[in-house]
C-alpha cells in the first residue's frame, strides 16, 4: 500500500512540531509517525457550530459559544479563593466571566473594546449567567473551518499541557495532517464488506472522526473504525489459529492406557460430573487428532478443573510423554503438588515440584529427572518456564492461570520446544465472552458449566463493621460444629504499611477473641518465607488450626473442604472477581458455607454495587460481566500487562455486536480462503502484513 510512505513519516517533520515537541509526543502520547497521530482519536466532540446571543440563554444550556467584548475587571476575595471577574457583553446582554488561575496574564492580555469569541460551560446562579475559565479566541484569527464546527477534544497529560501540547495544539496538528495534499488514506477493507455492513470509506471515516460535520456522521465514522479494528483483531487471531493448525503437527496421544484406567477405577474419589466428562472427551479428541491442542477450559470456582487437568496429564503419560502444570502462585503450586500426589497414591508416577524457592542444589536432580524422563509430572510456578527447564518428551503443558497471557506470550511457551506440546489453559474464574474472544480468541473453548453434586450454594451476607461481635459469635458457633474459618485482609500491595498493620492487628485481636487452648489461629501473608507459609498452610489443611488469617495469597485455588466460613475484611477494597475467587475457597464440602463481606459505612456507590452483586449471585459468569462493566477491560486483572487489548477505539464492553459481527465475518472469509489468496481478499493480506511490520506482531504468525 503506497499511501503508507507518507504516513510513515516521522512526526518531527510535521509542520508545527519540531524536535522538542516530537520528544514529548513520543513520551506522553506514543506518537512517532504521522500515522500514529492519525490514530490519536478524540475522546469526544463539542458542538461549536452555533454562535449564541446572551438574550437567548437559558439554564438548560451546557457548552456554548458567544461573541462580544470583555470589560470591568474586578478581583473578588482573597488568598486561595481570590478570583478575577469580568463583564462580557455582546450587545444583547451580559454575563460574568470568572478566572481562578492566570489572573494577571488575563487582565493584561485582554484588550478593552475588542471582540472575542468565548466558549465554555454556562452556569446560572440567581439569574446571573457566568462562565468559568472560558476559552478565548480572536475572531479575526479564528480559522472558521476549525473552530466553527464540531470541535474535537483530545486527551493530554498535565505534563504535556504545561509544555504546550494541549487539545487545541493537537487539533491543529491533525488539521495540518488531514489537509496535506500528499495524504493518501487507502481503503483496507474489501468492497464487499463495505457494502455488506454499509460502512464509510476509511478516508471519510478518518476525516470525520477528527472533524465531523455533525454527530450523525461522527457515529458513522466511529462505527466504521470500530469495525475495522475488531475485524482485523479477529482476522489476525483466527488466522494465527489456522496457521498453527496447518503448520504444526501435534504430538499424537491416542491410547488410553493403564494409568488412566487404573486411576479412574481405583483412585478417583468421586463420580465425575457430566461437564467434566464432556470436557475430557474434547481434550482427548484434540490430543489424538495429530494437531496441536490449544484449548481453554472455562469453569467457575470449585467446578473441578484440577482433576480434569490431572486426567489429561495421565493420557499423555500413558503414551510415553511427560506433563507439566503451571500455577500462578507458590502456595497454589504447592497445593496442586500435594493434591495430585495424594490422588495418584500407589500409581507408578513420579511428580516433582519446581518453584522459585527450590534451591539450586535441589534443582539439579529435578533437571536431570526431566531430561532423562524419570519425572512424569512437573508442577510449578513461572519458574518452570523461565528456567532452562528441559524435558525429554513434553506432551502437555497446562496453565492454571490468573495472569491472562495474551496470544503472544502463550506462543513463547511452546515455541521453546521443538515439537510443541499440547496446551491447556484453565481460567481461575469465568471471563466475559467478549474478553474471551479477544484475549483467548485463538483457543478452542471448553466449559465446565456444572458444579459437583450436593454442593449447597454459599450464603453471602454484607455486614458493617459494628456488627463484629455478632460475627465473632457466629464464627464460634461454626468452629464448635467442627468447621474452619478464613479471615482475609486486603494487602493489595504487600508493601502497604497501613494494610499490613490492619492485618497484624486483626490477627492479634482474633487471637485474643479465640484464645488457646480451645482455639488455634494460623496466619499467612506475602512477607513470610515460602517455607513458613507452607507450614502454616499445612496446619490449617490438616485441621490443626481453626482460623486462617490471611491476605489474598490464598485467593486462588486453595482447597480446604472443611472450611465453611469466609470473612473478607474491608471487602470494598477488592474487585469483584477477587471477591468471587475468595468466596470460592468455601463451599467445597457438604456443609452449608457462608461468606461475610465486612465494610464500614463509608462505601462508594460502586463499592455498594459490588457487595450487592456478590450477595445476589454465585454465578461467576454473571459476576465477570458486572466486573467488566465496572472496571473496563484495561483494569481487569492481568489484561493490562498482557498488552493484548490495546484497542484504540472499539470497546469490548460497548461494542459487543460489532465484535460478534467482525468475528463472524473474519471466520467465514478464512473458512473459504484460508490463505487469503483470492483476489478480493488480497487487500486483507496486504494490510495484515503492514500491520505486522508497524506494530511488531511479527512473532505471532
Ligand atoms: P477449581 O475448578 O476451582 O480448580 P478444584 O479442582 O479445586 O476446583 O475442585 C474443587 C473441589 O471439588 C475439590 O475438593 C475437588 O476434589 C472436588 N471435586 C472435583 N470434582 C468433583 C466431582 N465430580 N465430585 C465431587 N467433588 C469434586
Ligand atoms: Mg483451581
């Protein structure tokens, strides 16, 4: 595409930029080229197409524009509250203009009797209209093309604004760029798509997104650009999936052997749920297909993903391969290790644990055992990927994850191996469908949508801090019935001093309230050494302690079926998915379980909504939807770092329908032309290549 040459010009060469501003545009806006600027979309527009008169004003008006003179400066008040007030008159009446900042400069630079165009938010008090910090322009210098229309507003940091890059400056740059005769904005969607979805051309959309004629065409421009973005996002992901299928042969794991059968007959302590059986069948079909498996298992907390993981590993081992399971935390890795070892009792399978706290000396035999094939299953944390861990014949890698790896990061995992192992990703909590499509769009999905039989739904109650005595009474009662209790404190940043103080004070008051020898209390937090944590954890697992006071280190995956009460302190500090994860630590046995959310009275509206959602539903899918709405995709745990959701204009919350349509279209194109070689698809291929070059997606296909 030839148009890209001009758009690839470095931003310093645009009129009005220069070296210093370019530097700032790099740092603060990530704008390096003309093209980056083109894609720096405004966050909203204000309508400046009309010039009002003071006589027309009424108190329903918001942002308006007037033309007149400014006189009679007065300073009112003193100190921090001092403000400069002036009279604005346009011949039909007058309003007040008010400045809190830059008063001296305003007073000196505004000329009496001169005409100004003012723009700002109108406020009315006691029938007097006023405008605070209006934007001022000299009408003689106003470029009508720019100012008398819909005006774009661009985000700019305080730092950038101080150094001259504000919304107006950006608007000028975009105007310069968009009116340059050398600018070519080529179409990147085939004709048939443009017709089918009735979208604007790319060029028209780009012009209108920055400088629209009216709100109607603005929304057309948005629709077109959102579609384009999501369509290419899905085309890329789906093509990646397709290429992987055609380019890589998978390890063939087809035999169901003695280990799997022996485990099923003698070791499995319960009947599998229908959902677990179905998912195992899907996994078996994948691994036996001769293609590499890349599958996501979505299942709510407590739906029994671990045993599905284990049985998948057994399939691999029965066929002469090794297996590995990666967990997000050491505690969880430890626990998987303990659980899996006990589930495998008496079976001739060697399981090892590798985490950051395993010493060098103890690592060597593990490394050797993996290389010579003696070790069948390796369980661990991130350490097992980053280390130079080599297997004799790795057949399957399972990620029990909370980190939300994107497409690229996952690719790294298996590219280390010559022949890629089968990959199974298990989510810690369900994730909304749209997030799954963008984040895990390249994976096949299995759902464990059924909890083991006999589980009683957890009762969730929101309590204010002053009910604490009653809560203690409740705890005592449950312990007397033989149950165990978790009390979780927020310690989001393990270094936060105040949180830590709350935790230790909480622990002390719990110890006072539940004294030895009748009661025993454990404590686990992130500042403890792994061995200490493990020791305390084990005491609780074995039932030697009744209460576990902990931070979120126990959030994911910890499994103590006898624990029936989860108390979450300062619950308003936790996000929804975290609360749901924490709650999922109870309700794992046959007894009625409870989750108590403790907050004080000062709780934000959003906080209240989170508590309400938790009290109302146990359904992880519903909770994840609310979570996504409340926090936005960027803040959903782990997605930020993964950088997969760097969508510039589309939103996976508000543009669900466009996303669905885009995915469907991308899929149907690939279904009948998987190489994108047909003439009408050439444009897609070209744009994908261009995208790859400029956005460094090279690693993925
Ligand atoms: P998660 O999906 O949250 O990882 P786990 O795998 O930790 O859930 O399982 C939760 C609990 O349910 C464990 O105690 C496990 O032994 C038990 N469990 C799993 N599957 C079944 C089943 N089919 N019937 C009864 N209990 C089960
Ligand atoms: Mg789990």
